[in-house]
C-alpha cells in the first residue's frame, strides 16, 4: 500500500486534524531519552528510523479501527502514550505509524468500596495521583517518570515505583485491563481480586512493550494515603556489601518499609553532596501506612541496620530525596543540553538478581568498566527495590565523549559489560525500564529455553508482525 493511501485511510478514521505528518511532530513523538541519542541528533549522525506519521486516537473504538486497517494492509505500528522511554522503546521502524494514545486521558471510576481506580491509557500518572491524594488515596506507584508517564505505558513496560518495597510493582497493582489486539479485536480482562481459571491473561500485556496489543484502559488498586504518619531515617554504612546484607535481613524478617535505598559512595558524592564520611555508603528508609505500623517498622529497621554498623544521619537526607527525587523528569532537556555542552554522556541501567549474586554483579561491573573504557568518568549504583529473595542494582555511569560519532559505541560497550556480568550470575538484564530495542540482542540468553514461548505468543497474536518490531524478539 502506498503512503498516500495509508494516510488517507487513517484520516478517514480519526480525521485529518489527528494526523501529524511534519518532521518536527514525528521526531518529537518518537524521541527517546536513552543517553546517546542527544549527541547523535546534535552531531548530525542520528540514525533512528523515521515514522510515516503520528495518529492520535480518542477512544478504544478508534484504536481498534486504526489497528484493523493497518493490520489488513500489513503496515508496521509503534504504540506510545507518555513517551518517557529510556530504552529506544518508542523508536519506530522505517515507515511505521505511531499510534498515540495520549489523548485517551480520563479517570473513569474511583471505587472506594473495592479500592480500585479505572483510567484510560493516556491518563498521566501524576494527574491520577493528585486526584486520588485529594480523596485520601494513592496508587502507591511512584516511578521517577511520574511527571511524564501515562497509565498504558506503565503497564506495557512492567514499571515499578520508588515505594515498591511496600506496594509492589505495576504487576502487583494491576487488577484488570482492556486492550486492542493487532487485528483490531478488543479484549477485556475483568476486575477481580484473584482467580484460578487458567493462566493470568493480564501477563500477556504486562511488559509486552506494545508487541502483543495496544492497552486502552487499566484498573489498579488504591490505598489509604497518610503521608503525615510516615517514619523516615537515613544512615551511613560502611559499604555496599554490608548495606545489602542489612537490607536482606530487613526483608527476611518480614518488615516492609515503602522506601529501602542503598547508595554507593560514588552516588553519595555526586547526588547527595557527600552527606556521609568519605568512602561510606548511604541508606534511606521511609515507612508508610498507619502510625502503629510505621512506628514498629521504623524501630525494627533502626535496630537491624545499627547491628550492621550503621549510624543515623537523621531525616534530612530522606526529606531532601522525597522532595527532589523526580526533578530530573522535569528538567530532561535542560540537563541534556548541559551535559552535551560538557561532552559528557550520562545514563543508567537497572538489573536484578538474587541476594547471593547481586553483590558480585555490582563489584564485577564496577571493576570491569574503568578497565575497559579509558574515557569513563565514574560508575556507581544503588539498590532501590528489594524482595525477600533479592534486589536490584540501578547502575549510573558517566563517560567523556571521545569524538563525533563514537558515543553510541562507547554507550553500548558500557551496557554490554552490565548485561554480561548480570547474565553470567543468573540475574535479569532489566528490572523495570523494559527491554526496549537496545537490550533485544540479549533476550535469548535472558529467557533461555523459555524464549520459544515468546515467539509462539507473537505468532498467535500478531501473525503479520506489525506491532513494535525490534523489541523482545531478535
């Protein structure tokens, strides 16, 4: 089908005013915040494919009609909502149509009896949280992308929030959803607390990154919101390994603070103005809920970390973190421009592993990176999402850009080190950002013998392969 015919067909469904054909609008809709792209754009070596157009849908019916039309004509599609991807997740293949659900922005229902809220896919999480907070509730979901993220993308990327040790990830919060399959069929998974009637079909769309369907509506749990009853405290601790041991004990003993963070000395110096003694690590804790629970949790955390040699730094480091934790999402362009002016590339990469392996991964990555990249400025990391059987490490790295056209090569060298050391020790190469396109090459090793199931699902639900090519499947 010719491009003109595709445009005409889409226009007949959504109207000409909901189609964007200009380069500026297309680039804005497909812009990803992965670290090296800013340099490529400004250096004139930007190699990302270009979409044909952006089509904005207003409801599930339009999304269904658009997908049916594109599937019938075997036109590639890249779904998007908030556009906060940092993994090349919304970068299209050449000639793809960007299916934009950001105008599907509505809170449909707040059910205070069943403790759940239903919203369309384009509803900004920040708006939803503000709305619920005024009613005395919260979703408990607070990712760093809070000012940017929208509900559909949060489910599609299997996201997690900064208060996850208490509330869980989006997979723990999701009750039900509605989605449109590539052929235009609309499927709804009803809202129930639990069921035992076969595989959990929500998981087809949780983390599928738009490869199996376009999520149009989600229902998530809500919780009582009592920020005035929080307990919080920061601690200095000798090193990352000691801090990880302390966190493991907290989790194994059954305590669930909302926030459990361990920052290594590199991050302490750069992000926290060196609030600890030189070379020491920083722990941040915040307990949330009814006061009797937060008091008990706080006392237990205090006793456990002090047993591991930690010393209290009071509440101010935690208060500062709470106040400024999402600043970067509001200052992306400004920060990016500043780093570009300094010829410095900065980014992050998050992985997870069991308690027995996570410390080894951290040490191996921090040892290999400076050995292999002469232009590395710093590498550090933190643990911020913990479980009874393991935790994550969120690596942060900075390197000097050597010369025009080299930034992607060095960036992927950094990522390769993290991927290799994680896979070597049985960890997962992505904890909460999603795979995106830049981690796809490691998917076979990530999934092992179960990888065949990914292909079977894709063949069954998207036989024409129109949805988000290049993600999850090699």
